[in-house]
C-alpha cells in the first residue's frame, strides 16, 4: 500500500510558490498586505490558518483570487480532520428518512 502524502498547508504554497520565487520576505509581503509580519510568518511556518481577511489581502497583493487561499485552507482542514477522525466516521451510518404521515 502506498503511503499517503500529508495534507499541504497553504503556508507551504505561499512559501514555495510565491515568497521564494519572488525573493520576497514575509515582512515585505505583510507590509504590502497591511498585515502584521507575524501573521504571514505564522502562515508560512504552517502554524496558523488563512482567514477570509488574509485570503482577500493575499489575493490582491499576489494577483491571485482570495478563493485560491480559502480553497487551500479548506482542503487542508478537511484532509487533516479526515485523518484524525476517519475511523469514527466509518462507524456512522446515514440517517434514514421517515415517510411523511
């Protein structure tokens, strides 16, 4: 059985696809976004999530959509939760609909 890859945090994408290729520091991006430097650093270090506010700012500053950042975050959250509670989910049976009286 092949080993599954760990979910990709949006901070990895921000770091590897934007900061490094653009030779841009977290501080410079934070300034461009009007955010505290620590917020960008925590995202890049995969310590915190991308909020809707941050997604809008990243989208504007980096020429992407805000939805890109929210989709990356949502995918990360769903995969992480699936990994954490997958065995519990397997035990859940769908609720059956009752016929109206």
